[in-house]
C-alpha cells in the first residue's frame, strides 16, 4: 500500500557505498567476463548481470523481458500517485510512473510521466525481467552448474540468479550476501558462487 524512495533518492546511498578507499569507480569501462585478463585485476567479482551473458551464452540465451520507456509532459497532476500498474490485457503499457509524487514536499506546476511498455528482450536490448519458463529449467541448471564450478565470482540479484525479485527482496538479499561475503573474507573462507539457490 506504500510507495516511496529514500528521501534524497538513491544517489547519496550509492555514493556513500562507493566512498571507500578499497573501491575504485571506473566509468565507461567494459568488463568482459570471458577474458581471463579481466580477472587478473580482481580478487573476486560480484556479478549482477545476466548469468547466461557471463558465460557468453554457452547454453543458449535465457528468456527475458525488456522495457521501453515513453515520456510525456503534462500540466498539473497526472495520476495522483508515484506508480500505477496496469494489468488489463487491453492496456498496452504495464506501468505509469509520475516522479513528482516521490517528493510530495516539492511543488511543480507541470509533471513528467513515463509509460513502461514490456516486450520480449532481443539480443541488443537491456534485460529487466527473467521469464523463467519450465522449458528453460534445464538450460538454467546448466548455467548454475557451470557457475558453481567457476572461481572468483559470486552471482547475485535478479539477473545473476535468473529470478524475478521485488525491490524489497533484492535489497534484503544484497544485505545478506554482503554479510556472508564479509564473514568469508574475515574467516579466510572461499566466497560462495551464490548467496541463494537460484534453482528454488
């Protein structure tokens, strides 16, 4: 029943996380997991991208849905809430977001809304949601088994574990993964390849 974001947005949270002597931020740098040279720089990689992309689609591409965002500027108030989801078959978009309602203490005469249109993800699209059909179970199992044999990498998040996750679950799992990894580092144990079982 509640819709919210952190008071100052997510940017200060991410900035605080990255503001650490052991963390270097590299913008515009592509990481190629297939390149052994890429791993030479790092003790361990936390992979939040698609698990199939990590292994260069060795067992084929898993199914994803992507989103197209269409902006619109309107006068006044458009929908009265930050996010409204649309589940009707005859409505072509899945969600409308009106950003000004995330900051109700501000006053704006105009508003910006974004309609989200969901579709199957193509090879050049950004994947957002794993489809995870029964027919993909063996394909996913192949990737999970390959991941369990990989060294120096932990797969987390919606794309890394190929599971649909709401934001609250995503944050909870990220905190658990961080705690687990820190415990492994302190006790000098090998970091896990998954913090949760992606097959469940």
